[in-house]
């Protein structure tokens, strides 16, 4: 059983930056594909970014490409999401997720097994 705990959310002005962290415990972190998702009020959960086991492959939603960067430190069992040039439309609860799969990248939420509790990101205009 893998436990995921996100941190780093908060309130920031448009154009600002935040770095989210997701600490994992209870499993072999380096064997999991990791992802970030978000859900805004009244909207469905959406994919943000994913990273392969060793970190060599990454993929992003078009809406965040060029502004967000996903990374991982397998020695620290932690995945990060660096968010720059934030926009009010980035306001959401952000969740990290983990899955053990033969695929190097996973973008669909229903393919992830483990989820964190979420951290709120609010971007003011």
C-alpha cells in the first residue's frame, strides 16, 4: 500500500510560481509512474503531468505545457510539480497519483491506483 502526501499549495498572484511536492511511502517509489491531476470547482478532474519511473520521460497537458515542470527524486521518494506563470484558471485542488504499470507514462486517471489527499492552489488575478 502506497501513501501519498501533497504539500506546497497556497495562494499566489497571477504570474507567480509555486512548487508542489508529493511524498510517497509504503512502496517501491522507483517502480511507480507518477502523475499530477487537478480538479477545479464544478469541473471534472483533469490530467496535468506525468513522469516515468526514472524520470527520463515526461508528458504534460497542453494547458500547462511550457509553464509547469514535473520532476522526481527517487532517493527522496518525492515527485514535484514546479508551476510558473500561474493563471487564475490554474486554480484547483491538485492531486498526485501513482501506479505500477508496464507503460512508461500514464495520463488517464482511472489507470492510477494510489492518490493523495490533494492540496489547494489558488491564483488571484
